[in-house]
DNA sequence: CTTTCTGCAAAAGGTTTGCAGTTAG
DNA sequence: CTAACTGCAAACCTTTTGCAGAAAG
C-alpha cells in the first residue's frame, strides 16, 4: 500500500478522486513489474477474487498515463507503473524479449542529442519515445544450457 | 515505379514472388510519405479504383517489415516505407504530431550509448525503437498566425 | 506444373461510447 | 448533496485463421 501512496497523493492533489478501482489498478501495476494489458490486469484481479469492468481499467490507465503515473510500453503494448520522478529527461525503457522484465530510465544527454538531430530535419522535438528490446542477465544465463 | 524497383528486387532475390498486391502496397507507401494503417492503404487504393482485401494488405506489410523494406511506427500505429539502407545502426523516426510528416534516420553513436545503458542494467540490447514526436517546420510556421 | 500467394468468410481480440446507477468528498 | 466515477450493454475497429481458388515463376 505504501508503494502506491505517492500516486494516490498525486491523484488527490490534481483533483481526482481516490477510488477503489484506481487503487486496485495501481496495486497490480506495482506488483507485476512487467507490462500488462488491461485484460491482464482484469485477470490478475480475478485470481485475487476481485473484479473490475474492463472499461473501468481502460479509463483508469488512461488517467494514470495522462498524469505520468504509468506509461504505455509501445513495443509490447502493455502498461507499467512509472518508477521515476519528474525531470531529467524523457522516460525510456529496456524490455527483455524473453521474460518481459523491464527497466525504466531517463537520460538528459540522449534527449539533447535527439533534439539536435530533430532540429537538423527542421523539427522541434517535444516527446521522445525510446524503447529497446534485448535480453536480461537472468534469461541470458538460463539460455546457456 | 522506379521508386519501388529496389524493393521488388529484394523480394525477388529472397525468393518471394513479385505480385500485384505487393507492388500496389509498396507504391502507396512511397506515395504517401506518412504512416498509414492497413485500412488507410485499402482506402487509398479504393480511391484509385483498385482493390485489395485487407487480409492481403496485412500479410504484405508483415512481409515487407520482416525484410526491413517497411517499418511499423509504434507512436502512431502506421506503416512507412523504409527510406534507409542497411548498416549504420537502428532506424529511428521523427514524427510531426500535427501533419504526420515523418523522417527516418540512423545514428550509430546513439545505438552505442543505449547499448551501454542497457549493459548497466544487465541487459544485452538487440533492437532499438526510438521515435520522437514533435512539430515540423511547416506546421510551426503555419501555427504562428 | 507446382508452390506460393490472394480473397473470402468468419472468428477472435481489443477499444470506445452512451447512459443509468453508485460513490467520494 | 452533487459532481465525478463505475458498470453494463453494445457498437466498433483491428487483427488473425483456415481454406479454396488464382497466379507467379
């Protein structure tokens, strides 16, 4: 519960209500660690004997993403809880293609390099999406049978 | 037609057949310049009086992507024809959020920096997805009314 | 000719919408 | 209390599958 406390405060401070569905979705996101789809979340809750309508889950995720409390990982089409604070550049991901393990990071230097490249093309970059897929150390180890 | 000639050669040299549907999809991709969905492609062909089943378009796009002749742009969920050759790092995109204009580029230095970051997390990065959304010079100009 | 490819029909999945009833504050 | 939120039903859009017929080489 303490893990989601910060997020609940953000909800409250922005004038959104702290409801049971929102708490449940946040709880699942903090527990799973890897990207999950709305239906994954419903399934996980189901196994705990809890229930949420899928539409509600969609709407909660949309809200969380709009507040930067969660992110959609485009590469795998799932959602993760944001593990970073504000500032220091765009949030980026490394995803293990085998087990789905994910790490979030930010790197201001990368953002600046990318902005420079965009400028060469006459673009003003606003938002960077950067994900790379690879293989994590655990899966690497278990692959060398 | 000359624009798609190279792509057709790749198809042929890899043992795939050069068919009418494949030529049509490639032609649309070279003409539109911005990311299009399978149904967008069907619609564009329809306006020319041509027809392709949507399933065929899905399959053609899947093939083209597997051969790196096209890419799926995750940010907008559409497909573009690849405008780069092989080598020099992963293919990356800048997309205008207003008009959909897109530029593809590759930057080996960025790839290496990202690989180093992945390594810190114990990951071996294999594929980089990097897209940034921004605003292109034309839209920027027309925005300053 | 034969293998690959396309079209069709249908199903399966994912996402969105409007509205009535519920609940947080 | 009342504005914000959730659940439900239904629609909608996207993607996939299996199979029979067409076409490339």
